[in-house]
C-alpha cells in the first residue's frame, strides 16, 4: 500500500463510526493518482463536513503528501447507495437561478 493510501485510510478510519466499511482504491494514470473512497452511508457527513470543509482539508493534505512523492493526488468520494443526499448533477443554470429567486 502506498503512502498516500495509507494516510487516507488512517485519517478516514479515525473520523468514522464504521471503520470496517472504509474501502480505498488507488489508480494511477497520466493525470496522476486517484484515490476513490467508499464509506458507510451514515459516515458521509463526517467525511464531507460542514460546507465540505473536512473533505477539502483531506484533499489539501493529500496533495501535500503527493508532492512529497512527486505525484499529483486527487480524492474522489463515492456516494454510498441508499444515501439520504442525492445530488443532481444534471440541473441547468436556469434551474439553479429559479431556486435562488424563490428563497
């Protein structure tokens, strides 16, 4: 297991309530290293954090770990099946503007 993957596993398992469900896959291509994180659906909020701050901090530190090893490291957090949050990525700009107007 590579240093970046070990680091991510250590941090995530320390934050979640279901460390046995933490799974990390590591792929390398011409763009760099991609770590894909899969966790229990109840732990999603702990990893994302308020306004995404925890996930942003983890990504920042992973980039630093990657720089130390001459690699570009990115993190993808998979949304667990049965998650309460369903993010619609296919909304148009007009839909978002309408939502903002109605608030």
